[in-house]
C-alpha cells in the first residue's frame, strides 16, 4: 500500500508537467449544418468542447457552421484537400462522387439507427466505409444519428405513385435517385436554402430530418402535409471526417480523445432527438399540420425501384456491390431478430397507449 501511494503521488505531481509537454494543436472543422439546428450542428460543438477538456485545452477545434468556409455540400472536398482539417457531414451528400458513400449515412429501405450502428461496429461496415474514405485522403468516425426520419413536407396530398410525377422535391442521396424513378424531380439543396426554395415554389416538397429540426426551419408554414416514414433514411448516420495527414500527425492521445468525443456525440445526438421530437410533433399538430402515412402503393413501388437500383449499380461498381451485399446480409439477419423482441414489444406498447388515449377521451 505504501509503495502504491508513492507511485500515485508521483503520477499526480508529474501530471501538470505532462500536460505542459503536450503540443498545442489548432484545427478548423466545417459543418454541413446551420447553427439553428442545435442538435446536428451541436454535435460538432460538443465534440470540440470534449476534446478541449480532455486535452487540457491543448487541442482546440474551431467549429464553423454551414457556408462559413465552404458550402454545405463541399465539406468532403475541403477536408480532402486540407482547406480544413475536419468536417461534420453526411456521407450520402457525396453519392455523386461514388454511390457507395450512401452506405455511410443511409440507403432506402436499409437499416434503422441501432442496426446501422451494429453493422458499422460489428458487421464490417466501418471497415468498408474507411476503405472508401481513405481513397479520398480521409478517415471517418460515426458521429451522430437522427433515428428514422420523416418523409417530408408536401404542398398537396400524395395518394398514388401518379401523384409524384413531376414533383420537384429537395431530397438527398439515393433516396432522390429512387424518387426520380417514380417521377419526382429531385433537388440537392443545403439546409439553409430549403425554406426559401419551398416558399417561392422553386420546389414542391422537401424532406429534412424530423419534427424538432423541421419545426425550426418553418416548413409547416408553406407545406402543410407531413408524411412518414422517411423510407430512404431508416437510421441516417452523420460522420466526423478528418484529413488523413492531419490525423496521422496527431499525438496518439489526441487521436484517442477525438475518437472518444465522436463516440460520445454519436450517442447524445440520437438520445436528444428521441427526447425533443415528441414535443415538437405535438406543437406541429397544434399548428394545423396534416399528418399522413405514405400509401402502401408508394412504399411498395419505392422498395421495388430501390432494389432494382442497387442491382444495377452493383453491376458496374465493385465497391458499391461489396458494401451492398454486406449491408443486405446484415439487414436480412437483424430485421427478423428485431421483429421477435423489439417489434412485438413496440406493437403492444403502441396499442396500449392508443387504448388509453381512447379511454381518456370517452371518460
């Protein structure tokens, strides 16, 4: 015990000296998201604060909101060429470079938030996505997830697939490609520019995230029909992307601090959305928002087109095929398991809550 105390005291005495020996590192991180979206943009700010705290203020990351250094959809380019050391973004924004990027975030009829995390960490997804990012001089870390998103805001109701014909809709990633196959004219628009486009009629519909963020952006004021589910985003993940030479130049302890901070931000984002979306949905309904489920006909048609699209891309893109086969195999195993326990539990609780609400109204 005496020897242990001597070692402990020596370590405590040495700690300030070790802190002083740490190099000072200053990075810039470009977000794809505006400050008004405090949960998504806030994840990057939380990450930066934690790294600052863990390293005794020696590793400083300045976070810039969408457009402050580069446009929202140019974050990957900025990180790749070293304009900034890091970015916080969604991989599927860059599917035009390689459709495989979509698997880093979400693909239509893919995985839920929990399933996406599981595939990434234990199903080989992280290794596959890191191979892709490495070819762009980048290393990435999952750093957030919104949970299953809503299907978006529409000026008019959607009853059949025919109602989608010619509809101009802001929708990102492969979801936009599938929608195009159903007759929609997809638009890639960054977060800050969506409301003006919807208000002016440049677009007829938009998807974004869910009740909490959608309320902040005010979409309900110009497009009253709110659809669910966002079948193209069952569990969309956000990424911390880092310029590979900048990452390799970091001391190992700074790398560990950054990876741990990304993991913490990943956890907190999903938890916060689950907490805040409930109240936001109540407020939106009070505003007169009309809530609709996508018609089964639309969901079936979208699923068929999504599956056909994956097969087509796989024929010419080996990297996509490898990621798709991995994700599909994992999905086909995990969905039945979730149906056994999670699905039955959720179905019972939902039915019980509805029965209680009906009873309360009748009393």
